[in-house]
C-alpha cells in the first residue's frame, strides 16, 4: 500500500466515523465470588487442567521445592528483585537493569523463575505485569521451562475480579498452561509461543 493510498483510506474512515457519538461501554460485570471450593483449590485444579504441574508449599520451603524440580546443574534465569528465599540452589542468571541478558542467553537457560501479579481461579490463568519478582516479558517467553510462584493471597475467583485489580497500562501477560497450539491436522504442538513446561508453585494456606 502506498503512502497516498493509506492516507486516503484513513481520511475516509475519519469522515465516516467523525460524527458518531462515543458509545459508553458497560463495566458492571458480575464480581461475585465463584461458587464451590475455595479459590486456591479451584485455581490448582484449573491450572492442572491446562497440563501445568501444580505444587503446594509454604513460604520457607519454596527454594527446596524448586531445587527439587530442576535437574542438577541447571541454569535458572531470575529477575534481579526475586526474593532471596525463593532462589534455588543451582546456577542463577540474574536479569535486570543495568544488565539485561541477551536473547541467546535466555534461550540457553534451562528455566526461568518468577512471581506473578495474580491468578484467576475459574480460568486457571496466571497474570504477569512486569511488577515485583516478575522481570520483563522476554523472561517468561524465551526459556523452555517456567516456574511461577503464586501466593494464595494473589488468587481471585473470576476474570472481572482480576480486572478490578490489574492496571491496563502495564504490559500484561496472561498464561493459561504451557504454550501450545495445533497444526492443520489438530496435532497438539507445545512450546511454539513460549515455555513448553510450566510449574506453578502455590504458596500459602489451602483456602481463604
């Protein structure tokens, strides 16, 4: 498309829509909690439905659990602000300003360990927003194995509840299980768009 054709197309769109009054978008979504088990149990079950591996632990045991999930000698990428008490006993590659790891080094790592912003119980979704203990988006897209710590106090029941908390201007990443897609014959292919292995470490009491 030439520059003149693009300009003409945009001019026609502006002419066609310029007099249209803005439409109010309703935001009165249902925010009631989900029925059934407590949110942590429901979250664990729905995450597992997506072929993620779910582990339950307490805060003092996080590092031991994560260490046991990794092959000996693994290299694990961690955001610079990841809590010390979470860090496994293995080789760590720390990513954060002023030292950002190149993509080749992220790709060569065995795994990445992060926290998250919140988890959504009814959909089994983890949301990251590049906040504390999460690092930049590339960390959770390039390595083939993602270990993610989710505290029970970060779990909400529904998507509307999540969007009441999330900041829409932040770089939001929604993770529902390991990366997977299907080819034209509907054969499942994992690891195409992100990590093919997802370990979710749920930390805290069993329910609210």
